[in-house]
C-alpha cells in the first residue's frame, strides 16, 4: 500500500477518555491500587467509572437508631479515600449514581455477590438530597471548578430487570428526572446523562428516554449506553464461554443510537458515551485473557470513535467480585491487568492506541487491519496492524521519506508467541496462586517483543512490511535516523565476530 501523506482518514481516537472498574469500594484495597497504578503509568486514562457509589461498603448514607431515636447522616470518609487515590494516580471519576443504599431502598432485590440493591428509593426526596449532599461535598473538598467537569450518569442498565427492579421504564424515568434536577441544583455546570442501557431494546429505551425528556423539558448533556460483542454464554464450572459476534452488526447497532438521538431536533448531536464495552459481558470468560481479545479490541478501537464521544473499557483490572472472589490467577476477568500486576495482551492494545493519540489526530491511513498517524511537523509516523484471524497476514506500506536518507523503525509485537502470559501460566500447571518465582516467570512474558530496523530511502521512499501472526498486534514507530558514531567504533566489524 502506497501512503499519500497528504490524504487523511476519519479516525477519532478517544482511547484514554474513560476506563471501567469494579465497585468503588474495591479501591480501598492495595491490589486494586497497584493494578490501577500500572495502567495509569503506561496508558493514562482521564476518567474512571464503576458501580457502587452509594453501596454499603462506601458508607455514605447512614441511618441509625440511638437511644430509641432514629437519625441519619452522610459519611464521606471512604469516598474521600477513594477519590484521593484516584487523583493521586492522575484519574478523575465518571460518577455513576447507584446503587440504592439499603436504608433508603424500597425493596430487597440485589445483584451480584456484593449485593448491590437495585430497587427505587422509598423516598425520592431523600435520594435527591443524598445526591446534592455528595456532589456538594466533592465540590467543597476538591474545588468546584474541577468537580463540575466530572460527568454524572444516572444508574446502570435499567433496561435489565436484574439491575432495576422489573426493568420498570416509567420508574426509571422518575429516578432520572429527580436525579437530573438534584445534580443541577448542586451546580448547573455538571454534565448529567443516561439511560446507560445495554442489550435489550436499547433503541426503544433511548427513544423513549428522549421523548420523556422532551415532555418534561429536561436537557440531558449526553446519552449513555453499553456495547458487548459476544453471543449467549455456555457455563462450565467456574467459567463461561461465548462466541464472538460479527463486529459489523455491533457497529450497526451503535448507529441506531446515533440515529435515534439525531431524529430529535432538540437533541440532535448530543454526545454518546459508551460507559462499558468489551468482548464478553461475563466476568468469567477466558477470552478476556487471550491474544484474540487483544486483536479484536484493536479493530473495535479503530471504529468506536466514529459515532461516539467516548468508550470505556470494562475494566482496568481483575480486582472484581460480581460473581464472587476470583478462584485463580487467570479467571477470565474483564481487566487489562491480572493479579500480581500481570499485563494481559489487551493492555498493550490500549497502550499502543494511546501512543497514536499522543502523536495527534492526523490519520494518513486506515483500513480494517491497520491505522497510521503522523506528526506533520516532525515527520514521525506511528501505526498499528492487527490480525483478528488465525492465519498470518502480511501488510506493506510505502511512505515518502522526505529529506531523510534513512529512518529507524521500532516495532513492538504482541502475539501468541511473543507476549502470552496465559500460556506460560498454563505451562506452569495453572497454579491458582502462583508462587513469587512463578509470578516472576509469568510477568517476564507479559511485555511486547521489541525489534528495530533501519529503512533506507530509495527514490525518496521507504517501505515497511509487517508480518503479523494470527491474533497478533504490532505497533510501529518510524522516525528520521540521526547517526552519531563514536571515533573508531565500527559496528559491522563488531558483529562480524572476534574469533580467528
């Protein structure tokens, strides 16, 4: 493929806007913090979104009976610890309002191992005051001008009966209105949206949500939904297995949300935030630990910005308890990072796309297997090639060399042969809790394979060829080469050897 550096392609790379997390209370644990630190050091997300802001383990809403009298208070001790740790790592919250505090809940329906309550409040007035008090506290502690930039989402997946009692649409709309107004009372500058739907009747829910907002004269600042790309699960012991869906059908489904929103004159152009996405929606699906997941995600990341303001990978790490405490080192968790700080292959897909974003938004080539960007001022080029199939592929790109006679290319490859901690763990006998020695061996396999070459210009052009194995992802960086040898140093003589 001959690259015309004057031609540009549509590529809206929002890879670092937000990432998901298990419930917020898990942020109080060391392993959670350690995994997030790894992610922030090498990728660096701007926002983090998770469930359980108002769950019992955060202790924000308290009702007590003391000396025969009922009283209640707000307690922000743990919230402050969590937010402090986030800010220390350079990440800010994307606030999800949920689930219902037990003392404020109208029923006893819960979801997950940690029993998040999914019923409406028994007092909408108290629910509204809880929201106002929480946001006001955050503004007071961290600075109002800063906190009002933290997006606010009302609930999670109310179109699923497990997440909202009876999937009661009208009751959710009531919750949304009360919550929206409470957020705006705390400060009108807050951005608030919903309905955070997933999977079932999503277009119908989004249309109905906007019809309700029109009727009630509410103006959501954005619309949220989720995006997963696997078929129905098959259970085997502690694990679930699912076949991947056709990605084009998933993108078409996302387009229905864009079309639905734009069909409303007053809401046309509203941003869409995908506040959760992954391949499987099950936290025990081994695909999340594989190279196949990494390659599939590369293709997703190359397209998700086409119609969405942001897309938040679910989740950054494997400290996660929806189906209970994990049983083993690799359990099919959603995370980019596994226990012990092991980087999964998909971690590097995100790291590579972040490197593209750092260079700027000028995309000079994009197809279904690659994306390339350049810095027009320096001539630096960065690109990614991925292979979603099982058989190797070969991609060649010819670039104008400009005034450079030679350029250096640095490649980083992640594929089943070079970067596959899952295989190493399997070969070691699949230890549920690896020893320190075993963990070091596993971690030694979680980095990309690095290879460098010098590309010499011919007729003012250089050609890069990428041979990518099945389920492989290759990142490359091309820069003009400055050659500054020391006096008397002869590399060709050195590598020829010293034996007579």
